[in-house]
C-alpha cells in the first residue's frame, strides 16, 4: 500500500500538506491540492484510520453486542442501527455472544481494545463480570431492551408489558378463555414484561390463571415446537396460544400441524416481533409488531448524541408496539 510519504514525494509537497488536504484542516493552494489529489488517485492511497484515530481520539466506530444473530428480530434492529450510523458517519463492529454471558464479557473487552467510540448492548442476561466491566468503564453506551443492574446508561426499549397485554386482550376479544403463553427465558426482562401483560389481561377479564398454560422456552423455533407439543398433549388443551416471539410461534405451528390441529380453526396462535418471515408462515402469523427499524435508528442517534455530550441527562425511551392481524387467529371453534 502507498504511504503518505510516497504521496508527498510524488506531489512535491510535505507530508503535513498531504494531511491538510485529506483532513481539510488548513487552507492549501489550489495547485498543491490538485497535485496531491491526483497522486492519491494514481497511487490508490488510503489514509490510515488507525493513525487518524490516535491523533483525533476518535475512531468513528461503534461496537454492538447482541445475544444471537440467528434471530431475525436482531437482524432488523441491526439494519436500523447501520442505516442511521452510516448517515451519522460511523461504522459498526458487530459481535454475537450466542447467549453466553462469559463470551459477551470477553467480546466487550475486545471492542474496548479496538478503541470504539461507543457501545450498543443487548445483554445476554445477568453476569457480575459484565456489570463490573460496564460500571467501571467510561465509554458511552446505550442498552437496548434489557437493563444491566448497576450500569448507568441510556436505554431504548419497547413496551413489552403493553405488547403482552394487547396480544392477550385480542385473543380474549375473539372469545378465547383457554389461553396459554409460551414465554422466553425467565431471566430476560422482555420475556418477563410480556408475561406480566398476559397475566394482567387474564385478571382484568376475570379468567383464572392456569399455571399449566405457562411454559418458559428459549426464543427459538425448536423451543416453540417443544412447548406447543407439551401444551397440545394436555387433556384440557388451550384454544389459543400467545408465543412471546415469532420464531417460537412458527415452530409451534409446525408442532400443531404434526398432530393435525388446524390453525386457526382449532387453535389460534399469536406471535411477537413481526419479523419478515411472519407474513410468509402458513397461515400468515398474527403478531405484535415491534418498531425494530425505529429502535435501531433511535439507538444509533442517542449513542452519537451521548458521544458528543457525555454529561447530558440519561435518556430512557420506550416505543409502543402494534397488533398486526393475519390468518393464524379466529374465534374458538364451537363444540
């Protein structure tokens, strides 16, 4: 690769002049500027981002830590983050913990070593090492969906309680009384919020909660498949199931098909997230749509604002989800 020194020699200027042309930090004569730009193009010179970051104390790079990139929900949030970051002049380094808190902490240390300007974190769960690492680190950070105990940071989240409540109220409005819930891991705040909304809706409708109708799974399609199998094997099986994410709902529909339970005639299914695949399932999935792209865009904007104004008051933004009705739900079959 060509160096700045080689550019300067061929353009017959100093390396300082080359730097000023590249960074537009000082007035350079038009003749010198044209020679420098011509040589840069001829030699295909690429300025060193590392050298510039050492000088400016900025890398214009953001780190992002997510639990599982196989979940389409995170892919759509990431797209929003990347779109906004690019417009704001920042690059993204993406790390995936695969729901392993130890790997998560290790990757965050790697990101810090890369001199990122800010961190976006979707936590994989509670971990003392992570709490200590983030609590003692002065790097600007934004938490998405999940708070981390002891860490003061901006937080962007959707209203999971309201989403769980809306999903359950919709099923109640169709006439269902035997409504089960396939929840995510008990340790994750989004899962807990959706269950809280589910229970609140049942209570308001004066329907007794059946503990056998609540199963915690892992937000995967296989987890949903297994949970639906368990629910559909019960003698007093539910007429509707609220799955806490679309992947579990889609896996559950597959389980229902295997035992010849017709959806929605014999079982109504509602998911959560509204991933792109939801509208292409068979039947198309009724779901609670999270504003994924908007969450991503707002996350990037708030982090860049935090980098520019580290002493500004912390922000906590909660976005509202929306019910999307498709063909996987209907009134219960008359018996």
